[in-house]
């Protein structure tokens, strides 16, 4: 998988199905219902790669024919932490793969004048230090919200962190490398640059507005 020198733990998951679905996600004519379905599907496909090295444990089960050893995800269950509000759109697709995953929330919004993140909500399981944490946000633009969310999670004790996004800008990747070089990033695409007002180009517009029909 391609990496960028700006962050050696940044990975573009360039699967043909991801690239195909991303083309519809970017399309300005894609309606809200289809946009949400595509976000679900892309989040699920990204999660396949991001969960590749989750720990397993051996259990003894009985098949219809005989007893055998099998492997299951080791406890405790992972935690999905969407950055509100757009990150909520990625939760359902990943929970389809890991229905027992816990869900925390980090509430941040970006000040339109300064482009800096402003925190307003934080809730995660009390034993987050023992769990693998997947931080979710469709867009990695300036990187401020992602970096701030991960800082808050580390303060709460989280140690095993991974960040999943659909589209990233080089500026956001660089910001994450500066703030959290230890956190792997999984993305569907690395786009060209940020606009003067902090939007990813070519991007896909405002993911939250397109997910929730508020554009």
C-alpha cells in the first residue's frame, strides 16, 4: 500500500472497490441516502485493513461433527470513537463487522475563522486503556480535530489508537505526524491540497452536510 514520507504510518487502502465507491462519494449528484450507504461500505472496507493485526484468542467449540479449536477476537472489545458529527456516518459500517465493539464520542467543531478545533463533548469507556481504539472521521483536512481528539483520548489513557478517514489532505497528514507519529492512519485517498478556507481539494464537499442532508 502507498505511504507518504510525511507520515510513515499513513496508508492509502487502494482496493479497486474502494476506488470505485469513492468516485460516487465524490460526485456532487450523489443523493444523501446513497452517500450514507457509500460511507458505510467504505468504512467497512477500510476496517478490514485497519483490523488486520487485532489480537486473537483460541477457544474450544463443537462443530456439528466434532470438537475443534477456533480463533476469536481477544477481549476486551475494541472501541469506535467517531468525531462528531460526521464521524457518526462511519460507525454502522464498522459495527457490521464488529457488532460487540463499544462506541465512544468526541465532540469537536472547527471554528470557521481560525480553523482550529473547539471541544464540546467527550465520552469513552472507563477502561479505554485496555482497548484498541478506532478514531473515525471521514475527512482529514487541517488535521486539527483529529490531533485534538487523539490528544484527549491519550489523556483518558488510550494507548492503542488508529485513525480511519475516507479522504485526507497532505496538510492533515503532516499535522498528524507532528502531533501523533505513533498513530497509524488508514485512508481511502490522499487528495491534492486544502483550499483557502480549509476544504480538501478535490475532496467531496462537507461530509457532515452530505451525510445528514443539511447542505
